[in-house]
C-alpha cells in the first residue's frame, strides 16, 4: 500500500455506504449487539441511522479502509434515529431495551466540544498510519469549525486504541469503573480523553 495514495474525505458517496456500515459494524457490532442482538436487524438499524456527513473516510484504491465518526450539537455519524424509529423498527419491548442501552452509551457534546463517534480501520490496513491520519483530519475539522476540544471515551479492554490517542496528544481526564455492568457490556471501565484544539498539535 502506498500511504500517500490514501484519500481522506469528509462525507461519503452513496456507493460506499454499505461497506461503511459493514466496517463500522465489524468494530462496534459487539457493543451495539447488546442493544440489538440479531445481525440483520442491527445492520438494518445502522443503515437507517448512519449520517456520513458526520464522518471522515479513508479511501484507498476505490476501497473504503477507514472511518472516523464525530458527534456535534447538530448530529452524529450514527445519530439519525429517534426513539419512535426504534419502537417502530424493533417493537415495543426490544425498542425500549435498545433505547435504554443507547442511552447508556450516549455521550452528548458540551458547548464547544466535538465528541468522537467511533474510529475504525479495516483490519488489512492497520498499523500503516491511517488511524493517526484520521485523527488528524478530525482535529483539522474541529479547529476549522471552532470546536475548542475533542472528547472521546475508550474502554478498558482496548489499550491499542488508548495508546494511539495518547500518541496523538489526547490526555486522560477521567476514569470510570462499572464492574456491575460487565455481564452486560463485556467491559467494566472506560477512560475519558480530551484534546484541546488550541495547542499546536494539529496543523
Ligand atoms: C484503533 C485503530 C483505529 C488504529 O488504526 P491504525 O490505522 O492501525 O492506527 P495507526 O496505524 O495510525 O497506528 C497503529 C500503530 O501502527 C504504527 N504505525 C503508524 N504508521 C505506521 C507505518 N507507516 N508503518 C508501521 N507502523 C506504523 C503506530 O506507531 C501504531 O503503533 P502503536 O500501536 O505501537 O502505537 C484500529 O486498530 C482499529 O480499527 N481498531 C478496531 C476499532 C477500535 O478499537 N476503535 C477504537 C475504539 S475507541
């Protein structure tokens, strides 16, 4: 792979949407499956809530190889769904269950803040700097759009991602432990990390 042939772009042409859904699901499907267990329903739901205008996408040789989603006060990469949609698509009981779990995961941006909504690089293309570049593109977007800070949460069973964030200048600001939820979520703690866009870290 020639790194300088990877294109980083905001938003995504329609032809890539289904590969974006699959890639996002490969990384976060296990987490989302707590809310929506059946693969088919989960993919259907992801497809209906996916808003590519809230993402940076890495494309190499006409193939989608990476996604970095974000959440702003106006919307988020996976935010295009309402409580009513969940009920109508999953039924009353499963829809309420899904809403409860999504509520648990919800990280609303505070004033001046951009919150990450997932970053994933295709498994064949990891360790080549694409994740780092996606974070830099998020940084540029945040700066250009007057966000003071980027915030994310990383779970305790993902040290690789945490290391990447630290390398890109994110600082841990808070750790939460919830061992009583491990049976449900499969992780029992997370760290909140932040990066100020006021520094010199990003061009
Ligand atoms: C986390 C993730 C997005 C990182 O993406 P990536 O493209 O592999 O990230 P990078 O290539 O920029 O960095 C990864 C490693 O490759 C190294 N690397 C970067 N550029 C490189 C290059 N040109 N040649 C060799 N190694 C390189 C980095 O130093 C880094 O090493 P480290 O892990 O020891 O710090 C990816 O592993 C992933 O998709 N994971 C699954 C989803 C996930 O966990 N998302 C995060 C949720 S919080």
